[in-house]
């Protein structure tokens, strides 16, 4: 549009991903507080003279000024970053910690998948994502527990929460032993489909604790229970996403305990182990 000048606006955001663009630029994927997920170009941030390149690394919480239409009605869908201030650059704390780095990568990928429409506000998901990254950085709880709590609560926001206290098919209340991902969670004996899993009662209890924030119970669980919980959570999420998360197979969940049943497959085909294109 002739004579159109891109407006400036501010927001704070969590950096989800960074991709190379040309010789010296990057495209930064952001989950913002007020404007949802958006992509923005950071000019010259790969040069050694860049003033704010380090502030745009994944997992950081930043305050930034953007040039572009916040509603996406005019101009390019790619905004331009003109100013950046670091609020807390959590990514620096993950560089030497593989379990936390891969868990943060899975959180960022999930946040991006659950916001398919750019510039659609998603305040609750922003707060949840920021809280999960902050918890990983502080080491408040086991890495896998933080990740699974995030995935369960994010699915709840999306309307995909697994049924845990009643049958997913008929609604019969109770703690049912069978769990079916296609059916939507725990199922009673009358509704149990072929191939349903039979997790330990402690596994379903852990899923409930992570959903409600009962960290006292969650922190006291054993490794085998946590691994089985992780398998069910990952399978449930990827079933509803209809594709695998690339970062989940890379998450370090510790050595399996003797006699532990392997996590169930998602039923959506093989999972690719490709890393996100970050620099």
C-alpha cells in the first residue's frame, strides 16, 4: 500500500523458535501475552555486532517492540523486531543440561502446535508456557513431571483433556483400570475397546495430580510410574494433534526400571527425531 507506514507496538513474549534468514537475519517465532503467536524478522542478529541477538534465543522471556499491524490486516505477515529487552533469558540455564533443554524444546513445540492461527490471543497458554519454562529453569520439580504437567494442562485448554475420574465413553464415575487413547482416556469394563492399555492405578493418580497441581504427590512418585505416565500423556497429545512431536523422542526420561512396561504408541505412525532449526 502506497504511503503505508508500519505501526509500532509493544508486547512481552516467550521465544519459541529461531530460524536462519539470509546471511545475517533470523525469523523468530514468539508466543506473546496479548497478540498470540506471531513471527517476526530480527535484522542482523547473527552479526557479531548485533546489540540484541543473544536476547532472542529460544525459551527467553522478553519485552519487545514490533513494527507491523498487530491484527494482520495490512502489510506482510512477518513483523519486524525493532527493540528487545530481556526480562529473564531462561535458555542460558539449559545450555549444559540436556534433559531440561529437550523438555523446554517439547514445551515450545507444543505451544506452537496449539496456536495454529497467528495473532489469535491465547493468554492462558502464554501464562502456562512461561510458568513451565520458569519452573524448568529453577529446577523446582523433576523435568519429566514439569513437561507432563504442561502437556496435560495445555490439552485441557484445547479441550482434549483425558478422562481420568469417569469413563470417557459413558461417563460412569470411578477410577477405571483401562485407558484408551482413541476413546479419550479411562474407560469402564463395559466400554473398554480392544487394545486398551491397563496402566497401574498410581499412573492414573499421577496424571490427575499433575493436572490439578498436586506436586506433593507427584514429587513422591517412582520412576516407573512417571515413565508410564509420560507414555500415556504423549500418546494422548499426539493422537489429537494427528502428527508426532519431533522433540518428544529426544526428551531424557531416565533409565527404565526393571519390569516396566514400555510407553504405548500414539497410533499415528513413527515419530521423527529431527531437531527444530535453531541456531
